[in-house]
């Protein structure tokens, strides 16, 4: 195990590897080659920004960056937790960059994004879990890119007093918090989090701002059973969540959680139809779906579906 890999997941050093099965044809993506991809990458470097696209080794980076779409990852690139599915480095984070919100706002303006997703590492070391930095970033985006809709994909803030309230008061257009997997798998896949707390966070977000769009997502292929997925859907609908994403788990390295199976496109179509029948306004369910994949188009659809539901 190399030095970089130990930095990314020191808790996995010495653990047996989980060989990754061969990817089926519907999972494979082309390597990025476009000029727009290179320009987006240059802009991120110019402003010293991190993106979850790179840190989480997203398979859609070529497509998204070629369209000048990028998901901004604030609060550094070192996470205080060590989820078994995630490729972001784990360890002791450095100090918060006070210039980061301004740099995010300027970069989004230069990219000309219609919709931006802002996420972060977990920062359990901070008194507010990083909520104030989210607020500052939302304000900077409103100043520099006033026509851009803002989606935040937040950690759970680990019950930090006032954290969620501060983020909701900053009025993002979409509040997103991912459940990631079914409750039974939390001790193995998301040991630093609690399923019930994540559901409550989403419920509280809707209670604090009934008009806000709320969103959550899960991965499949980790060993979950279909009835468990359907129960997660029901729990999210009870919390008033509007938008659900479901995508295939892809193993970042052999030291991460094993892929139990590849879910077929037909099964994703079935889950999408079930989710819509349960009352979600939008369900994005494909093998390559990720929280911010096609987020701009999905937000437009979300607004139209709500308009239709209110008109009807």
C-alpha cells in the first residue's frame, strides 16, 4: 500500500483487498479529451479550488467538465470521517480558507453556470461543522453569479447547534443531503453517520423552509435488498424529500467496500418508476447517476414538476 493510499484511508492499511469485478458495458465511459475539459480544469487550479469530481473519482468528469459543469468541494480536501465507499482523503484537516467562498463565486461566474452544486468534506473539527462556510459561499455566489441557481450538498453537521438553520436561512435553491445506503449497511459503509439523524436533517430542512427543494441519494450494488430500498424511499417521502438520485456504487480502490453486484439498467428504470409512483417530483436512476450529474437539467425539471403539481 503506497503512501498516498495510506493518507487517503489510513484505517484501511493492512486490511485485505476487495478485487473489483469487471465493469459491464453500460458502466464504461470515455476518457476526457475536449478543450472545454482542459479549460475547466485550468480554472479550478487558477483559483485553488477542489472539486468532488476529482476527489471522489467521479466517472462522469469527462462529460461534465466538457460542458463546463463542476461540483465545488469547499472546506478543504481532507475529511474527518472514513466512509468505506469514498475516495476523499481522511485525516486531520488544515485551517479553513477564508478566500474560498469568493473564489467559488468568481469561478462559477467565469464558467457561466446556470446551476451549481456546492458540497464539502465532513468537518467534525469545526464548531459549526462548516455551516458558516456554506453560508459565505452561497452569499458569494449570489453576488458574483446572481442568475445561477445554487444547490448545496451538505454533511450531517453531527447535530452542531444552529448549523442547519444557518444554511437554510441563506436560502439555497436546493438542499441536498445523501443517505448513501440502506440503514442495515450504515455500520459497514457509513460508520461515522446515523441513518435516523440524516432523515431528521432532511425533515428539519423542509420544516424550516417548506418551499425549498430537498434532495437525497443512495448507491446500489453494496448488498442492499430491494425491500430495503423501497423503505428508504418511504422514509424520504415521509420527510418531504422532492428529488431522489440512485446510482451504481463503483469501488474507488480495492481497499474500499466491495461491489456486490452491478445493477442492470432495467432495474434502475424500475426503481425510477416506483419512486415516481411514491410521490417524488423527480427521480434520477441510472448506473452513472450521481448527486450532481445533470443537476442543472434536473433542477429545471424539478421546478416544472412543482409548477404542474401546484397548478393541478
